[in-house]
């Protein structure tokens, strides 16, 4: 098992693709995917790599900017995303700053989802994710 890595410059396109697939394939408009954010700043790079290989599925997408990791988890609701987050915390033996949004419950566009995620992180952790503005996500 391991997630698929995408360059951060493809983040918006990855979200737009996932939304397009969900609109085409998910007739009941259930939570089609969840975007999970985790702050891995307190974790060594080699440990991060090992955790990704053990925890994520082949269908999961990974995008990161430095220690800010974003996981696009297809056909996963927030409950499932919390399980993934808990697995990371158990693997690292520490709590992680995290947040999550689900499509379409929390937004129906990549812009809305990213804004909601950034607002949650800013409110909860007083952290400004400048990386999200770097690629014209807003």
C-alpha cells in the first residue's frame, strides 16, 4: 500500500478532477472524497515516507508543501479520514495538527473546499497556509 504523489503545482487540478469524477459517478451525492490536512513538521522525513507506505491505499493522493501534507481520500467520509489521521498519530506516537473537508458536504468546488480547509486550520491552529495561495487556489 502507498498513496500516489502529485506535485503541489497540480493540487487544484487534482481536486477538480476528483470533483468531476464524483459528479459523473456518484448519483446519490454522498461524501465522495475527503481532503485531509496534516502538519508533519514534528516528524522526520524518513519516518513520514515509511508511514505513507504503510497507511495509505494505492488510490489515495498525496500533495505536500514542506511539512504541510494534503491527502485526497476517494470514497472516504470524515469518519474514514479520522481513522487515517489516527493511524498517522499512532505511527508517529504524537498528536498532529489536522483538518478535513469532504466533497460535496463542505463545498462543491476546489476553491470552496480549499478555502474551508484553510479557514478551519487558521481558526483552530492560528496557522496561515501560505502554500495554498501560491498556486492560485483562491
